[in-house]
């Protein structure tokens, strides 16, 4: 099946596609570099309808952000949508009408409001919690919000005064969180095994940057990106939780959401940085990366991607791409394409 464009016809680069767990909805962002604005959209495959998320006005005063977490901006930004397990609702980060970033539900409610930017929300697979990064204490720390008591104060999970903690990722059983500790010495991965008594332990100890951890569907492994071999490129790695990382692919385009596992957990999908081949999408079994194959997506200039298995058993891939190989004259902005695997 050929890939089809599903993003709104906006003069902006579309990026960061994110499926709801049931595949009934797909969020993506439209980055307008001229207006310095990022808008959030949700596409519904069953109706082929698209809606733009309108950010409620924020009453929070602006504040500066900690280095390594984000950058304050007076422009409009709505991004980083994370769906609930049922797919019925999602949480996202937005600047509202201030220089600060807050978390919002798709219903329009602001949650966990406080001075200091909030971002990187991640809804737990069991639906009970929302993990996020906040600069409310002057440093980027990870907090845990009870989804059944959104008015309650969030629980602080990390507190290293020498680091900012970002990119929290849930294990499939919702008992553990992997995250990135950003320090002047470099970025590495950490794990919180006990949410009630958090004591983060290191998973990597390499130089430079290790980032965007994602658990495998069975929760036994974590895929991530690293440039410790060469600061000029990012490579894709996978490791048993607490084990030794192994290389899957070199020189890849980093995915905004982190590495993409196939629904069965047997392979990783990634974009190979190869200008001569217009950045093809590849699939590699993590047990034997030498068996990697190129997917016939029919798209060029590929970037962010995400995959989901729908209730009917079909597997769908969403890609942010520069255009179709069959229509070279339409390669103006990045668009979101869908195709069945």
C-alpha cells in the first residue's frame, strides 16, 4: 500500500506523529518557522477528520527555564501530546499566552499548574499516572501526577541538583520509569524501579549524549540513541534493563518520541541518515541487526515516525516526510504520511 498524506495543508513542517494506543487517533505538530509557532493537531483515521488543538489562555506568569530542559518563548507552542491508554484523552505541553509552559488536557483543563515550565508528559500504560518534567524548583525534575486526582500536588521523583531529568518513559507494566539525566558532563539513562520510594539508578555511563529511552513491548529491553562513539552522529542501541547495550544501527535520524519498536517487539524501525537515498526507513531485528531491510514507504526525506497495531490487527506506520517519491514537485514542507505494514 502506498503512503497517503493525512496532515492538514498548512505552510509549516509537520513532525512528531504519535498514535493513541488503540490507533484510533494520531497527533502531530506543525512547526511554523516564520511565525515561530508550533500547533498541535489530531487526525482521526476512521473519519479522516483533523482538528487543531486550541490552547486555553494561561494565567501563569512567565519564568525562565533551566538549561537543558527547554527555552522560554513568547510565541505560541503546543506540543508533546501523550494519550491515555484508552486513547480517549491526551495531555500536552503548551505555552498558552505566557512565556511559561504548562500541561493541559485535551478538554482544556490546565493540570499541575505552577511557576516553572512543565513538559515531556507521559501517561502511564495503566492510566493511573502522568509523569512529566518540571522546572518549578529551578531545575528540571521528574514529577508524578495522579490521573485520578489531578488537583493534588504531584510527587517529585528526582532531585539531583547537578542535573536536569527529562524524557521520562514508562515500562509497559507501569512500575518503572526510565529517563535521561542531563549534566554538564554528559547525558545518561537512569531508572526508577519503585515509584513510592524513588531511588534512581544509572543504566548507562558513557560520554556525550544517551537519550530518549523507550521500553520494548515486553518491558525487558530499552532502546535509545547515543553519540558516545562520535559526537557527529547518533547511533541506535538496545539493552536489557540493567544490562549491556548493543549496537543496532549507526548514523540514524533521531525520532522525536524515541526509538520505535514494532508491536511484536521483534524489530526496531528507524530512519537511516543517508542523503543519497533520501533518508530511507529501515527495520532491524534487535537480535540480528545485520538482517535490517529497507521499507518501501514511497516517501523521501523521512524523519519522525510511529507505529501502532489497531484493534483489527492491522499495523500502521505514521511518517513525517518531505514528500512522495512519485511526486517530486510537491516537496515543500514536511507532511505526515500513513501506510499499512
